[in-house]
């Protein structure tokens, strides 16, 4: 039985819906308050997370650095989405959902949002501005091995895969039925329905089309995210497909 849980919320990958369902497994006093949600807050904490220890449920856009500080003995989980689709969704979310004032548009803290509102999809996903790169280069890999809010690649793919293998469960956006079938086993039938929340849709068809050149660059700059996605998908299918029904090559 999962009595404590740390959820690495991967942005724009169905995590809001998953957090809503997971949080209902824990009473309010057992849930950790919000720790951080962007690079500015990450820098302000400067690695000091010990004060947040002692809770049974953690969920947010948190990295391995926080888990390492507070998560001894806590089961881990996360959510996956095909990296290209995730980055495109980040762009649409910043461009159409996040509202900022003229003052905020000049604030470095909101630079990625401001650029999304002025750049095309192709220009945004290939932009080398440091504020954008945090979102468009291997964000999930850096989250699971250090912090998604730091540009530093602190550990290697083996470490990321090991963490994924140790997770009690994770959600894969493209496989909701399989993900929930596994959840039914992992949480002993206690996880309630995962609603589709915070869905960001394209305002027009042009926003759903990456140019071939932009797609190639996006794939190149997310090789580690693609690798852990593929690894996670393999584990998900192994968890839900009975061994006796699997085809042997």
C-alpha cells in the first residue's frame, strides 16, 4: 500500500488531472504546501528544502533535488507525454492561457511567456533564449535528475531510468487506459477517476503544424526526454499486459 508519495509533475503532460486524483488519497494536513513553480523560486530556495520535510504527499513542478531533500522512503510517481507534443502544448498555454500585464512582460520572470506571445510556434520551440530553453530542452529529464528549473544536466540517462524503474506508478498521456489500469493495481483500487483538466487547445490550425526543420531540431534537443519516455512506455505496457499473452520474438 502506498502511504507516502512524491509526484514529479511534468508540465503540460496531463499532470493537473493526475494530481487532483492523487491528492484525494491524502488528507489536507498530510499534503505538503506549494514549494516552487518556476526558475525564480527555484533560485530563491538555493537548495534549502529541509523545512518542507515530514509530509506524506508532495506534488508540483519539483525536481529530484527536492525529492532528495525530503523524500527518503517516499514512493515516487510522475507523468509522461511525447516530448514534441508537450513542448507544443507549453507554447499554446503560454500564448493563450497565461495572462501577464505590461509590467510583467518586461520582467525576466515572465520572459518565456512574453516570447510565446510574440513568436511563432516554430520560432519559439527553436529559440535559444535561456528562459525558453528551460521548457524546450529535455525538461522532464532534468526534472528527474536535478531540477527542470536549472539548465544543468546533473546526472545521466542511467540515473533517470533507474528512478523510473523504482516508481510505484506513472501516467502516460498517450495511454490513459493502460495508465489507469496500472493505477488500479498500484493504489489497490483507491485512485478515483482522472478527469481531463487544464487542456490547452490550438487557437488555429497553423499552431498545430511544426515545420520539418523545427521538428528535427525539437527532436534533437529532446533526445534524453525521448529516451526516458520510451523507457517508461515499455515499463507501462509490461505492467498491464499479462506475461502469458505477450508475443515472443
